[in-house]
């Protein structure tokens, strides 16, 4: 059964540390899309096609993939920090598409939201907007209705074991 585990959160909270732990301890395969989603009229179709292609590949190959951030990050950062209201078009389309894949195609999606232990050690710029990030991720979670876990740097080992259990329960 195809599964996507999305690790999200602001900079320097432990996302990559969690992903490396999942790879080393449990053999998960990770993916990091280093390209930047540019929200404008010309790139909107390209952004949607890119995400749809990725989701379809995961489904067709019946993969379990851990994403070190994903398109959700770009949507959240575009709303919260870049003040890009046109990201709503991308957001609405992607939420509907993913929700349909969960309902109709059996795709399983888990959002793991890593929160800062101390905002000083996390990204100071993003930390000022932490509450807005939290609200936006919660909005996405409610719109898509996928599974969700929250953690912080202090409990990464425990959350890694929970992720492994979640993955095994859905195979």
C-alpha cells in the first residue's frame, strides 16, 4: 500500500534528524524536493503537474516515502511569509487531489509536524511566525483529513517508533 510520510516544520527543529533516524533504524526511503515552487500564473500548472506526478509515482510503485518537507511547506511559507494569496489556487487543487487519492486509491498519508523546543535554536525569522505556521498546517490537516502526529526534538526516538508502527498497520 502506497504511503507518504511528510515531515514538516520550521527550520532547525529536527526534521532531518528524524528522517535520518527513520532511514538508519527502520530502513525508510526519503525524498527531498529541493526545487522551489514559484506561485504565479505561468508556473501554477507546472507546480500541480509536478506534485501529481510524484503522488502517482508513489501510488503506482506502491512505495512508502518519507518526504523531507514537501509542497505543503511551499504553500505554508507562501501564505505566511511571502504573502502570496495566489497560492490558494494551488492549495485548493492539491488538497482535493490528495483527499481523493486517500479516499479512492488507498493512498495513506501521515503528516509529522515537528515543533521547536526553544525558538531561539530554531529559525529566529520563522519563529516570529510560528503561530501562523501552526494555524496553516492545522488548516491543511483538516482539509485533507490525513493522519497527523506532532513532536519535537526531545521525543524524536519515540515518534520514529510511532511512525514505524503507523506504517506497518497500514500495509
